[in-house]
C-alpha cells in the first residue's frame, strides 16, 4: 500500500510541476451594451493588450488585468 501511495503523490507532483495544475488562462468574453467613460487610466489585460480603463477591459470580457500600460 505504501508504494502505491508514493507513486500517486509523485504523479500529482509531476502534474503540478509540468504547469497543468495552476495554468493561468486569459478568457475573453465580451459584453454587449457596455458604456464606459473616456477617462484614460490604462490597464494591461491578461491578453497583454492595453485598455483605456478598467471598464473598457471588462466590456471586452477581460476580468484579470493590472494597472498601467502593457510593456
């Protein structure tokens, strides 16, 4: 029983280390009927695209972003 447990733990560790456990994927799901101000307060979306402000990013379906322009 102990060798089986060790093998399972090793398989789980390998899966996580290979990047499939915590893969951060950017999902775009644009919203219709969005109205945003023209205030320029740039954010960098998870898709590496700069949006004029957080509202514009969210209207384009981007829910994960950081403040500032993309580099």
